[in-house]
C-alpha cells in the first residue's frame, strides 16, 4: 500500500530541539521566541517548511500544568455515531478495512512462506522495514466499546469480532453462541461439559487452588480462554495463548472478554517467559504433541514451571478407556501416546500425582537434588549446558533440562519459598533476596513499590477514570521493570500485561512472576503478538528513551495505535525531548493529548503526556449484507 508519510522534522529544527533539552520554563519561553523567529524566517526565506514545524514548537509552548481538560470518558457504548472526523493537515490515513484484524508478525499470508513442520510457520515472522504500514489500523464498522468486566467475561459484541466460525466449528462443544448482535460464552469448553467453573472445581479437589500457593498459571492452546476467565475469581491469573488462526480469532475473543491472552504457539522457539514463572500449566485438548520430538514441548513446560509447579492435562489421551470411540482413535494408539507422555514426565523427574476421570496432574520437583543422582545413568534429556534459562526471545528450544538453582538438601525449594498470595505481591521476591539480579537490592525493591504507589495516585488526580470500574480492563505496561505500576493497580478491576523489553540491562521479568503478576518479553521495534484494539490503557515509561537509537518512534506509535482500543488511553512518561516528538506524531494519529508535570514538580526533565485515542471506525462495508446474514 502506498500511503503518504507525514514529513519528518527538518534537521535544523530537530537539532535545535536537541540543544534545548532543559525542562525549565525559561527555556520553554526561549523556545517560543525561537519559534517566532523561525516563523519569521520561514515566511521570508526561500524554502518553505512543512507545517509540522510549527506544530512542534506550539507544543513546546504549552505550559506544563496538572489541570488537564482531556476527556477520558467513553461515548460509544451502546450506539455508534459517525466518527467526528477532525481534519488535520498532517495525519495518518486509515488503512484499508481489510487490515482491521492485522497482526503484523503473525500474518497468515506471510506465514505461508515458512516451514509447516512443527508449526514453524505459525511462529512470529515480522514484516521487513519496507513492509511496515504507515496507516492507522481501522476498527470494523459498528465497533462498540466492549461490555464492562465482569459482564464481558460472558458477552462480546459481534461487530467487534465479526467471526462466527467458532460458533459453527465448536457448536457441539458449547464454547460460544451467537445471539443477534452479540456472542455469549456459556463457560463451556471441550472438556468442560458442565462449564469451566465446574471443571476448575474438579481440579480444586485434586490440588489446593484456595490457599494462595497457586497464583500464576499458563494455558497452552487456550481456545477462548474460559479456563483463565474463571480462575480470575479465585485470584489466579492465567497467561493464555493460542496460535493466530485465519478465521477463528480465539485470542481476540479472550482479550475482548477482558481476559489476559497472547498469540503464541509451541513450535521451535521458547515461549516468551522466563524460567520458573508459573505455578501451574494446563492443557485441555490443546493438540500439542507432548510425547513427540523427544518431549521438547514438555521440556519447555518444565522450564517455565516453578519448582513444585503442576502440569494438568485433560483430553486425549487421558481417560482413553472411556473416550476412545468418541475421539475416533484406536485404543493402542492412545495407550502408546499416554505411555510416551508418562515416560517424558519421568525423565524430567516429575511426579505423577493423580489421574482421576478426565484429569491427570503431574508435579515438577522442588529441586534437582535427587534428580541429578537418579539421572546419572540415563542423562536423557541431559541438563542444559550453562545457558541462561531466562533467555526467551527467538531462543531456539533444545532437548535439555533447564537447571534449577542449587540446594543443599532434598527438602529445600530451589531458590527459596515464595510467600502465598496476596502477601507475595509485596514480599521480597526470591530472585532479589537471593541476589540473583545484579544491582537490585531488597531496599531498592521496596522503595520502587512505594514510588509507584505514589505515582499511581498522582496519575489518578489527572485521570480520575483510572481505577473506576469498567473504564479500563486490559492494561499494558510497555516497560514494566519490577511490575510496580501493576502492583499499585492491584485493587482495581483491571489486569496488567507487564512487558520487559529485551533491550533492558536487567532482566526483571522473573521478579514480576515472583510477585504473582504476569508479563512477557518483547522488542518494541516489532509488533506485539496481539490483535488490534486489545488494550484499554497503555503505560509507556521511558520507552522512547530506551528505543531512541534502535528504531523509529513513528513505528512504535503506529503499533501502539494498532493495539489500543478506540477511546483507549495512554500515559507516556519520558524525557521531555522525547515527549515533544511523541506529541507531534500522536497529533497526526488523531489522538487528544495533554502534557502534565512530573509529580515532583515542573523542574524534572521527565514529563507526563496523557493521551486518548479518538473513536473512529472503517466506513460502512459495501457488502455488509453478506457478512451479517
Ligand atoms: C496541581 O493542582 C493542585 C490543585 O488542583 C495544586 O494544589 C497543585 O499545586 C498543582 N500542581 C502543580 C505542579 O501545578
Ligand atoms: C482548569 O482548566 C479549566 C478549563 O480550561 C478552567 O475552567 C479551570 O478554571 C482550570 N482550573 C484550574 C485550577 O486552573
Ligand atoms: C481494500 O482492499 C481490497 C482488497 O485488496 C480492495 O478490493 C479495495 O478496493 C480496497 N479498498 C480501498 C478503499 O482501497
């Protein structure tokens, strides 16, 4: 697509902006005068500047106060009006409506070029730089603000995810029903004939889901994430993932329901999480070939499971004696598969805890004390050579067992015992108390928690809808560090995806999981593994300072525009120089925004920029009739 690109700042101006990098009002005044002079010169000079120049300088002239007049309220809950098209001189056009579900790094068209073996084609394959879109991904015509949580767990607008494929394909399984303008999720699922809640109750009879020892879970091949949705009310937070489908949009449904999810697949690279992150992993008919390829996928589950963590498997081959006919497979085939899985689990030193009816549960050992001795002879799979088990960004999976931290006896939990939820949130994470993270002391951790409590209450004075039930549900922290922002939000009806960029010096994602929060690695020079319009609130702390010399600010902001809901909000927190440039681009993205001082006053170089993406959708579809019939 050939789409006009807004012109860049003339280099002389950006040079001046760089020089004027002190946040004091005096200098801003100086900048204003300069703009005036520049303007004079522009009118008199031989070359004519693009209008963007004046825009930038205007921005610098606004006084940084905390009296924001931004409108954070939502307007398109039940009805949809024509988009107020604010005609800007410089603006990014809407992309063709065919891009309304565009996931750049999981593009079904691009993926066809890649190896189908082991589903490698469904892993992340990002576009080249010249393929990047310079337009705004549009919401489908008729898009409405989602139902508010907890209603959204059961209801999703059809207009927002116009896909009925699942209602047909999974009709028997009762995952999802289509009812006029909306979908209803009865809480069913393949293996949950009585609903996800009853299924979780069954699991709860086998392991303790109530005492706070299980807090983080991962659902591999999650469908519409009903399992994660119903665990939330039990204070267990689940990272669900499923591959991008051509039509089914399972992960899109999960996020639209207000439940954490990412696009992902177990293929050839590690899942984007640190080692020892999850207290429980789950697969219900997830179609992952656990026993194949040397058990590599179970080995990956072992890496991300905490010492003592559980692996729950339901669906084939579990309870094949009862179900084999319905699964249309031979008894021998299913028996062989189960035997193979049991063998891999044994080689990982997992203990089979229980198999009851349709559910089987294994437990990872709390340390490798005995495992090392017992496996002396077999060594299959071997322990991994000294590599970082937390490294997981395009890192190839290998058939080797990730080391656990050393212990001195068989009763000791590798790396120490975690506090139970909710104490766990503010307890010193083992990775910090054991000194595994260079440069972060327990004192620094505690100070950081206090700092973010203070910052969040300040944010709430600027945007009083923060923390109000229903306004925001899916929150993204683009540079989460120790998860302080998410921890400060813990009493609000939101969940936070904590991103630790792969470029940061200290890998803190393990600490975030130690606290009982969830998150992922990511590189913001690329698109996130999520659908458009999946986050209601984005917090971007020092993102543009971090990526300054790495990739273009424009591309990062276009990606933020893609993943932000219409009427979603962004809190930028960054150096004033970066924010001035951000402001120019988000103006062109048709967002409203306002500068706000740092909570410690106007003399800080770090500033805040609060922004709201305006409601706009694709124009009406000419073939609307065929879609909704
Ligand atoms: C922000 O506003 C409050 C009252 O609304 C005022 O007391 C405070 O001084 C203001 N802060 C700044 C930095 O202007
Ligand atoms: C904040 O701005 C609004 C609108 O510009 C104005 O009416 C109000 O008086 C201002 N409040 C303060 C405390 O400056
Ligand atoms: C959008 O893309 C489709 C398919 O590529 C094309 O047929 C249609 O003309 C495009 N619409 C616009 C407005 O460019």
